[in-house]
């Protein structure tokens, strides 16, 4: 289905005569809507569920990115430093290389956190965080947030 949606997006770009990123995104959206409307013709497919989950991960990440950026920005521009840095060991439910890589990279891309290492048995991710008021709360937020959304999107 992804391939068919991509072909529809390229077809849209060819028909409109504009091979630009915004036009391809519009073509992808129109192709997705077309496929969704005609989904009884294709039988049972997980494509629409997976796209919704990936979009949910993207929305979660942008929200997390904005919140953490504002927190770091506030700390930079206020006279009193509120940072309490430390390293947190986060037990991983992610088992595949792709899932671990995506979790680690999304954590690193978020201001105020940095993925440092994965244990040799791939069961623990070590994260440096700027704001550790409660280690268990930071650990739980990373597990319930980033890791849970990644695993949901990849399943």
C-alpha cells in the first residue's frame, strides 16, 4: 500500500507538473485519501493503522520537542539555573535494532536529553538528562512517552 500511495503521489506530481516537496506531500495525502475511500477493494490491510500510528509518533515528538525547547530556553534566559543534570538507566522493552535506534535518536534530538549508550545485552539505555528532579519520573516519562510511541508505530 505504501508503494501504491507513493506511485499515486508521483502521479499527482506528474499531472500537476511540479515535482516539489509540498506538491509530493499533497499528492501523498490525496493518494492516502483515495486509498482510504477504496479500502474495501483491497481487503484487510494494516497500512491505515500504521500510518495513523506513525503520525501519532510524529505529533508526540513535535510536542515533546517544543516543550523541552521552551524549558531549556527558559533556563538559559533566567538568572537562576534550574538544571539538575544526571544519568538515568532506562530499561528497554524495544528489542530490534531499528526500535532501539529510533528511541535513542528521538531522545537525543530532544533538547535537554542525550542518549549515551546501550548496554551490551541491549536491555538498558543510558540517558543524560538536564532536569532530574525525580529519577523514577524521568525514567517513566521516557518509557511511557518516547519508547511506547516508537514501539506502537513499529508494531
